[in-house]
C-alpha cells in the first residue's frame, strides 16, 4: 500500500497547490447535487448486517502521516539550493528536482515542494525560478494518536438502518485508509455497501468500477485532483456528468460532484482529512435527503473565542466543549490530533468572515 499517498494533506492552502481552474461555491454545488434527489421508500431486502469485507475493516491508526509527505503536487527540492532564484534571475541547479504528487513521500535530501512553473527544464540544466522555505508544500511526520477510535467515530453518520440505503464506494489506489474509515462508518450506520477498487490510477481503470449497478449514491475516493496521475474526474465525465470540480471548501478543494444516470456521485480526495471535510459538507446532507432524516445531533453554545474565516471559502471548524461554550480548535484544517480532541464541528459559509466571541453557534456533534 502507498501509505504516503493515503496521508497526503494540505493544512493551509499554499500557492503551490494545483487546483481546478475555478472553484464552485459549496452551497451551489450542494444545491445542484440535491436537486433531483428525493427520500427513498424503505427497502425490506436491504442487508445492513452483511459480513464486512477486508476493505471495510477499520484501519490501524498510529500516526498521520507516518513520514514526511508532499502536501501538494510539484518539484521536491532543498530550500537552501534555491536562495536567490527568481523569474528574473533563474538559478541553475546542481541536481535535478524530483516530481512528487500530494501524498508521495519526500525524497531524501529534500525539504520543500515547488510549483510546477517554478522549475525551468527547457535547457540542458534545470533552473529554479523562485525561492522556497523549508517545509513549504510539505506535511511533516505526525506523532502517535492517543485515541484512534475517536477519529474513526468522526465518520459515523448516525443510525440510518431504517432507510435501507445502498451505496457504492470506489477506492482509487492511494485512498485505502480513507476508504476503510468510510466503509466502517457506513456499516455502523446500517447502510448496505458495495465496495470496488480501481486496479490503477489511469482513466480506464477508474471508469470501470463506476458502472456498478443499482445504488443510491456513488462515492469515489482518491484521484480527484489535477495532478499527473489524477483521473477520477475524467473517468466520471466519460461515464456521466460532472456538475462541479473544485469546491470553495477548506479543506477539500479538489472534490467533485456529478451524476451517472440518476445516481448522484461525490468524488472525495484520497487524503483522510480533506475527505472528511467533504464527507461532512456534502455526503451527510445527501444521506439526510435519501433517508428522510430531518435533523442530526447538534448543540448550540456561545463561542469562547472568535473565528476568523476567509470570505469566499467555506471553512470547517473543529470545536471543543469548554464549560458552557465552544472553543475553536482549528479553522480550515483538520489535524488528526484535533479531530481526536474535538467534540463537534461547524461549517462557516463562504459569505461569512467568521463569528465574534460569544456568538451562539449551532455545531454538529462528532459522536453520539
């Protein structure tokens, strides 16, 4: 398994991040996705207690990531080799940079990742066109997780056993840890899951499992970006319709939504933290609509500290219960240590600059 790609992460949006050409507002993408979805009549032939497959088992979580990985697609290099480089004064490099994609391990001797356009390969010697700082475009190795069960619990959508839902989950190589967390959460909710895995990350291999027969929602995991080996959205376009690719959501900007026939499709990033944000923002509302669930566990409390958010981007906020209020732990970032610590989450819409301290906010509980 490529554990490096499983743990790819973009904690803060960097200028080196390769994104779709434009970002669709989250509320616009969700409205388009929900437009033709109605509540399903319960199916008495559903099999929510079917034996789990190997993919549905909860993964062993020790550290996220277990080693330094690329947070973005680009050229891995050493920051000290780039001092003085600019587009006006290109700097010849004594050693060629190494191309990496989000989630790949950082090569020995490298400590940063540059944007594709920051390296000129036209001549006989590679030249750098910009400087970098150590750690740019890199997610550092994480420490051990004290309570991995709390991270797994963040994926559980509650009890939907009565709805008899059928979901198809397609794992693209590199998203295995995320796929296991999702499959485990869906099974605990009483949802029937049809699991499939693309053999490789090319378009044909990803497109094949998308034709999986009757299901109420199709979820793909991994390959949703615009990197050299990301083919999920191309495969979706071949099989059906891409409604939006690139969402104004942090984290999770490379996600996509679409439709194959009448079946809604949500393409999640392979990195667990980015996928979790899309899971909360898009997948849960679709499950609510399909199942007829009117409410999810939520608690209104005042904020113990203000939340500052970027206008134009919907941001996920992790919250911890502190006395009678909510203490924000992170904004637009889902570090796994914070997920394990948090009690609830909040989505700040793209049109908001955040919330002042003392503002009552209605937060969704992470665990029942």
